[in-house]
C-alpha cells in the first residue's frame, strides 16, 4: 500500500455517500480508502471526535473533508497525484 489510508465516513442509505463509495470503487482506491459506516457506534464516535457533522466525510490524516463535493475533490486529488496524494 502506498501512502496513508483514508477513512470514508458514510451512511448506507444516503445518495451522496453512495456516490463517494462508487468513486472509490470506480477508481480502484479500495486499497487506500477504509469505509466507515457511521451507523456503527465505533465509526460514529471516531467521526464525531474528528469534528464530523455531515456525511460523506473523508479523513486524510490531517483534515476531515465533509460533504460530497469536498470528499470527491479530495479523492480526485488522490487519483490525479498518482495515488500518493
């Protein structure tokens, strides 16, 4: 695995979360992105500890990117930087 693992906080039934999960799969980022369903207590606690208030949200080790637009932009940066971003 190259670079840090990103954490995608999501909700299964939420269309914008589904869009973010689909992006991960479409661009073969499964080795870089850990899916964390906030319906589970452990994932929800981690998300809230990072300042989470909306999903989808992507933790990159430094920042929590919240909302579909911000998450997709960060994932696109990973793709565009040859997966080391």
